[in-house]
C-alpha cells in the first residue's frame, strides 16, 4: 500500500463506506490487490483516520517476538494480530514470521540502508543453503512437534 497517497487511502475508505464500492472495483481503480483494500478499510475502521498520519515506525525485537508468538504459539490469525497492532500491512507480520523461521526462530533486526548487489546475492544463496540443509529441516520438525 505504500504506492498510495494519504488522499488515495481516504478516497478508498470513503468509496467503500459511503458509496458501497467493493474491493474488486477499487483494486482495479487504484491498481492494488483486493486483499490490501480490505485490510486498509479494516485498519482505518479499527484505528481511525489517525493511523494514516503515523510515520515510519521502528519495531523493536521484543515487539516483533510478541507478535510472532501470538501467531505461532497462541494460534491467532496473522490478519487479526496485524490489525490489532496497527501494522501498515498484514504482509509485515508474515515477513517477520518467515524471517524468524529461517533464522532458527530468532528475531533479526535488519540494518538500515541498501545492500550491494553482491551482498544480496550472497544472502539469497546462504538462505537457500540453510533452508535446504537436513539439520534445519530436522530442527523445524522438532520445533513444530514440541507444541
């Protein structure tokens, strides 16, 4: 949803609530997915218009861990947890969970700034090797069956 301006987001919310336009129409009009439209409307409905004024937010490792545990341990839906926490998109929490699983169930705080192409290529190759390793698969199975 980052490609939408605040004005666009307000228009989407007004069209949804007042004019009863639905996600298929709005997604074609604004060029984003219908799931993102529904999430945006639910987010504004739950937290009010002030949620759109919220600047870029830094999330601590403790905050991320609590959110991830709500989904993985307490078996809450990622969508509802994202909404309740006021995250800009539900994909943020999904990415945190994926990253946590890839790093042996440890929360990783990324450094700010852009990485070079070589660094990104090395990280991708390392991630593929780590996920494909039999040790990682055994560790994941062990963690899942402990619940």
